[in-house]
C-alpha cells in the first residue's frame, strides 16, 4: 500500500467517525477540501450540495436522535478511482427535540453508504447512498 493510499484511508476513517458522531464541519473540515461537494438522491437532501452542510445536518440529527450510533459493515479503498466507500448501519431513537416532528419515541436502523472522492489527499466530494423513506417510516415521520 502506498503512502497516498494509507493517507486517504486514514483521512476517510477520521472523517467518517467525526461526521457520524456529530462533530460538524468544525472538526470535519480538516479532512476535506473547503469546496467539497455533496450529493444524495433522497428528498431530505434535495437542496444540499456541500459537504459542510451535510456534516452540520448530521450534527443536528444527533440532537433529535440523541442515542444515535453507527456500525461499520464495510470499509474499502478503490486505488484506481482514488475513493473510499464506507458502508454502515445508523441506529437511533427519536426522543430529542428539533426533528421534523415532535419526538415519536420510535427507533430506526438504516443502511447507508458514503462514497468519498479524494483530490490531493482531501475529500473533494461525497455521495451518500441511502433509502431515506425507509428510515423516516421507521421513526414515524412519514406513512
């Protein structure tokens, strides 16, 4: 493994942990290009285009899902394409205020994948692959 690969592996893991534990852009920024973009083909993120905004959304989400936690199921580096894929399961119970509805007390467990593209050792773009409707049904936010 090359130094560059080790670097993007370490950077991706550090970013993943910071993002998933709600550290927000203040901590996640050091792993990313300042203009890092974000994409996801899900309604909750239809107007979200920056990784900074996504990390702040995750920080807020842990306010209304205060027991939120993740389990990494797979973590892989694609040397040829200079990206890292992280597959995880996020779980949490909607008991905190500030979410899209009053607290429901219902729990979610939702699969997702981050595909983190790198330029010069920093994340330049991240795509989130996620079935948001499935997750929102679990916690009672939609029918």
